[in-house]
C-alpha cells in the first residue's frame, strides 16, 4: 500500500469543516498544527500599522494514494480555496515509507479494494 501526505493550510474557522469533509471522503486521521501564519500574492491589510490576518491551521493527512486526489479536491471545495484569494492552499506529497500506521492499513484495505 502506498501513501500520500496531504498538507492543507486553512483558516482556523474552517478547520473542523475541512477535517469532517476529508474524513467523509476517506481520510482515516489527521494532525493539526495551530497558529500558523502565511502570506499570499497580495499583502495583508493593515490598520494603523497592525496587520489584520486570520489565524491558520496546518492540517496533515496521511492517506492511501488512490484516495488522495478525491480527498484533496474535497478539501479545496469545502475550504473554498478557489473562490477567495488567501483563504487556503492544499497539496500532496509522495510518502516513501511510514511506520505506525498498521491500524490504518487494516481500515483502508477493504475500502481501497472497492475503489480499484
């Protein structure tokens, strides 16, 4: 079984909705890193020298490769990444090897078999 790591940077207010949708799309777990900051193509607005920026979370999901693209697309849709500038980004990376995921493999085996 091969895996992909999906990394999504989302506004904190959208985190739970994105995680729920990713799980519904086939993700079996996630890790959330809170209080990330980022800057997109457009500079953030300031008010009397203070930057007005929303808090972001980094979501990391280790998913089976056959489920990765649908999960990635679900994250983008629920997070409205293409609708508004600067509201989030998600991408996937190949995972060469992983340990500590035998419980996920048991859960995924039947689901992946159905997909293929």
